[in-house]
C-alpha cells in the first residue's frame, strides 16, 4: 500500500489482511460517528428547542454547551478516522479514546434524544471493538 520507499504502514505487514479490514472498518465507522456527532451538536447549538429537555436530570448543562461538546468530539473523531484509514499507528489508540469519550458524552446526552443516543452508543462500541481487535492482533504478531 505504501508508495514511499522505506516507509511502511500498518497495512503493509504480511498476514494483516483481517486486521487491516477491521482497521478500515473502525476508521470509517469513527469518521461516520464524527459526522453524526457534529450534526447532532450543530442542531443542539443552533436551536435549543430541537430537543426535549427533562426537568430534573443529574447532568444538567445548557443544550448549547452540549452542542459544542458534541461538535468538538465530532471533528476530532473525523480527523482520527481519517488517520486510521491512512494507516497511522497513533490513530488506533486515539480512536479508542475518542470513541470512549463519545460514548460518555452520548450517555450523558441520552435524556434529550434517547433513541439516537442508543444508535451512537452502538457505533461507539463497534469502533472500540474494531480498533482493540487490531491492536491485540498487532501485539500477538
């Protein structure tokens, strides 16, 4: 896959076909998750009345603040997903960290839009599984 002499990506190692496929899935899923997070945050930041709020909830933040949190996580997730697809090794660990942060933020956002939060949590879990599978394969190889 690499065209530069002396430069080898994670995907160029022999026997890494499955691991490479899992990594590409993780990178694509993380970039997709980032797009979802960004647009969810954008809709929350632009119009507070898009989401229904609960009166008494433990994580009481302004909906605009949640919007900005989700937009920042979304942008970082998109950049990290692109790095994973490009085969950058730092992207794998950062991808797991971003997916965990996304899951925590989405869990706290759950009272505003529960069904959508469950979809995003499922994406987060898929990304964490895919990237941790790749890292464990790399350690045993």
